[in-house]
């Protein structure tokens, strides 16, 4: 009986030993590698205490959002550039557009304010003389002059600017009536508009001056800038093969315009004398556009019987754009009085102006152009 109990005890001991061996114990060498206990999901503090270099919470956010950060950076680099001013191709100005009729004879010199103009037109008038249409947008001088009267060319040309403010001394009754029925905002001294005064310089015909800031304030909300057809680019691949031109000499009957190129810009001359503002500042532009037009008598006569001419700027014709000391020629086209003017090269591709200021010569069929 005792032998039977002893045998039973031995069997029980062997079963217990096997059970311990199969389940393992805390001191077993194989505990870590055989069947590890589940571990909790790491938290930021757990990651920081790992074998990798410590990271802060901000670096963790940056790491987890690296994809979105890259996307944001890519979006920034491909974002649309800031809008450029349609008159100069430089930073957009919030100022209104003012067109001022400026005398262009010796009696009207020195001229006031023209060095600040963004665009200047030379137009044929009566008696072989010319007059300037100075377009001010980025800078509105407190004194411009000598201010002169409107012409039929102005009434056809300027609606391409939309509803600019036209500053002038007055005009023939027929042109004043046409101005009132146009989209232009007429500001005439003859009508008692604010902003004019008589300067001590010059005679009674050549001493009318105007403050453009005063005019602009009196017509707040008017003269908003719009696209007129000029396209701008800092570089133009056509220039590589274009002809070099350092001097442009254009004679419009009794007036000679000369432009000399140096250091990326053109110095404007009245005949052989540089245009100089009243403060001694010379007039420079980045572009010279010779736009060939046809002019015809418009039915108006000056006091001594000379016919006045209208330069036709609706239709098409030839042009040459001078920029960067080179010349690019082509065809201009303007379909409607309110539309822009396109300038295409000989292959029908748009010609680009250099960002900056432009002098436009509305050169009639009687003019001559010499290049050197």
C-alpha cells in the first residue's frame, strides 16, 4: 500500500515539473525571445526615450506633416505672380489715369512734369507743329504744363484707355461737344475746372499749369486703368537677331524727335536738345514706339487758316518698337474705338515692350525715320 502511494507521489511530481517547464518562469533565460508580453503603443514621450535622438513635440508635428509642408511649398512656388500694371509692366498702381495735353514748342519750354509721365505720345496738329499727350498713372505731379487744348486725334486715341481723365485748356466747340459725349472725363480750364492756375513763366497762351493730385481728388473713382494692348517682358528672344539701333531720328513736318540709347534706356530730344523737365530732370524711356498712321484734315482751321489733322489710330498699319538698343518691326491693329491695339511681329507673334516707360510717335505718312 505504501509502495502504491509512493508511486502516485512520484507521478504527481513529474507532472508538476513538466507544467512549470512548459509555462516558463520569470527567471527563464528564454522569456524575452520566446513569447514576449504585449507592449503599449508608443506615445511621444515613449518615442523621445527610444534609442533615436530626442525630439521635441514641434519636431514631431513637422515630421508627421512633412508631406503637407512639401505640398504647401510647391503651391507657393507655383502661385500666380502679382498683377503687373498694364501701362508699364511694373508694379500695379492704384492711381487713376490722367492724360494731359502739353505744349511742344519752344514757347512752352521748359515743360513741367513730363519726366514723371508713364507714356508720352507725339501727335501732329496744325501748321506742321506737334503736341504731346502725356499719360500719368504711377506718379501724379503737383505741377504739369504748359497745358494746351484738345484735338480730334485725342478723341479717337484715348478711349483705348477706357475712361481716362483728360486735362486740357479747352478746345474748339465741336471737339468740346464730342468730348462731352465720349467716355473720357473732360477736365477743361475753360469750363472752370479745379486744379488750374496761370504760371509766371510764359505768355498767356503757354503758361497754364495744373495740379494733377487736385484733379484726381475732384474726380475720385474715375480714370481706372485698363489693358491698352501693351505686353511686357524683361527679355525677348527676338532681340538676339534684331538690328542694333543706337539713334532714332523722326521728323514730323516741323518737329524733330531724336532718341539716343545708352545704359538700357533712351534719352528723348526735341531736335538736338534733350527734353528737360523744369527741375532739370532729363526725360528717359525704356521703349520708343514709332507707330505709322495716316492723318487727314479734320475740318478744323487754326486762327490763321492752317488745317488741323487727325491721326487715325483705328485700323492697321506698320510699326517699329525700339527697346534694349534693338528694333523689332511688325503690324499694329485696333478694331474699335474702345478696344486695345495689338502689336504683332512679321510672324504674327505679339511683340513685347520692356517694363518701364514708353514714348509713342504717331508718325503720319509725311514723316521720315532715320536710324543709326
